[in-house]
């Protein structure tokens, strides 16, 4: 069974690597498909669809900056000397490749449940650090399990945007669904059981079965290993080329002084204490980036060291800056033309309270390929699907869980959310897609099974 599973996954991953284009090409293809669907299924004309696309193109601009900062600040923190020493020590816990992939899978899921942004950054860093420590690993599988755990548990966890939104008085669907407390979403028994069973037990176990035995595992691909080592060497070279203080100008002494970073870092920590004291555990993207940056500032010790690490980290963010606007344009076409409502109504017809959660899941998995934005997709598709759910007698919290599960689990095979993690890992979506498809199918089966038994 183990050998058969390895062959299937190996063939699938190799097949995806050969046929799946780069993520930017996929964004172009999805743009074209959405354009054609709008012409065929709605009353929109060619010019209308182009206008919808152009008007929505910069809709993710602030979010793109947040995600680019996630990549940069994550790298800055991981390269800070005390953090790096701690990571190296932590990543020495796994003694072989199989222990390593299990460790990365569980750790990413746990960190993602706390905050999906933290899970994506930390998951990529852990995968990279464990792989660099062991060397003889299937690094693509490591990154696949890190992404699966972080993005799945992340949007189901305490930072999930939809679960937080429906617990906020005055949100746009309160008249329809009412306020839904976290006890009925994040901490709902069936959702917790599905996550533990799928992401803490089955996915790590499946990854261990897929990974080749440690003695038969070759070293990481040379190009990936060389890139990581070159990045570390570049940072070390920048740090080692600093002048002696006696040879520095006043400006250079300021650049290399700990005083300015210490003052700014302490001010940042004070603000974070104030934020969490007044707002509770609201670990949103802005606070996540602020926290990572302040930690990086304090741990690097000088502005020069900070900028040296930042220079390397920013190089990995190009995918976010180029690709996210195209997904925003797709969302513009989908929402303004009415395509989302058409797709949602097609799935809602002839359903009942028993079948609707499964149909809603499938519907959201499809829509998520075109609108991979958690908050945005709920605003666009939520009203139509929510009204249908209530009309068949489904409880509001179960509708929300099914809705979120469809977009969340399908994120595993959607490149949009993987871009930050892949930027840190130095891979492309096609490198991990074969493994991600397997995890998507398995997790879908687990969620459907839990719903069939408990709902």
C-alpha cells in the first residue's frame, strides 16, 4: 500500500509539474475563462466585461502590500540571529525526513489555527529550516504539508475572517443570519473533529507514508539548496563587510548603532501591548506585520543588519505584486456581471437541509478559483447562498461552516494563497500541486464524512 501510494503521488506530482503552467499564466487563463462565462451566462457585453475587469483590477492593492510585507517581515525575523538560533535548535528535533514532514505538518496547522498569516510565514520557514538541517528530504512535500496545514486551519481558526465577521454587530448580513458566536463556528464540535482528524492525524500520517524512507531519500534538489545557501551567504557577507567603528563616518555609525533600533523596537512593543489590552487577541494582518517587523528590528540590532535581511526577503515578494491585481480583476468581473449569483443559484436549486452543505461546499470550491479572497468571496456570494440555506431550513452556523470549508479546503489547490509561502520557500505551485491535490481529496472526504455522521 505504501509503495502504491508513493507511486500515485509521485506520478501525480510529476504530471502536474509537466502540464501546470506558471501561476501568472493560470491567472491569465482564469481571467479569459471568466470573460467568456460573463458573455455567455449574463447580459454583459465584451466592453462591459473589460470595464468590470479594469475597475476591479486594483481592488487588492492594500491586501497585496500586506502580503508582500508578510513575506519580507517573515524573512527578516527568520534571519535575525537569536530567532535563527532558536529555529535551528527547534528544527533539530526531527531526526530523519519522515519525522521532519510530520513535524512541519502539525506545527503549521497549529500556528495557522492561531493566525493564518503566521501559519503561512512560519510554515514556510519551518519547512525550509528543517530541510536545511536534514538535507535528505522531499522538500516539495514539506512545503505542500506546510501550506495545507497553515491555510486550512488558518481560515477555520481564531483569525478566520468570516467567523469573526458574523460575530461582529452590524455586519452586512446580520438581518439574515443574525450574530453567530465563535462557539458555533470556530469551536463547533464537528469542525474541531474534522480538523483534528484531517490535519493533525490523517495529513501528517499520509505525508509520512508518501515520503520515501530516509535511507532512500536523495538530497534536496541542487538548485533549491544552492539558492538557500546563497541567500544565507549573501546576508552573512553583508554583515561581515562592515567597517571598524574607528573607520566609520558619523552616518555609518548611526546606520550600525543599536540605539535607534532599540528605541523604535521598544516603542513598537509598547503599542502591541496596548493593542492586545484594548482589542483582545485581534491578530489581523496589519498587527501581524507590525509585530514581525518590530521583532525583526529588535533582534537584528542595527538598521544596517535589518536592511540587509530585508533586501533578500523582498526579492521573494514579486509574485504577490504581479499576480494579485489579476485576481482582483477576476473578482470584479465575477461580482459586477452577476456570475456569482448565477453559479450560487444553480447549486441551490433542488437541494434540502441534508444535501445543501455538500452542494454549498462544491459551489464555493468552484467560485474560490475565481475569487480567492476570504472576506471578498463572502460579500459577493454570501447573500445568495445564505438565503438559499435558510430557505431549505439549514441552521445559519452550519451554512457558514460549509461555505467556509468549501473555499478553505479548495485553497489547497488554488495558487493565490500559496504565493507568500512559495516565495519564502523558493518554489512554484506546480512543484507542490500533485501533493496538494491528494490532500484536498482526502480532507474533502473527511469533512463530508463528519457532516454525514454529525449533521
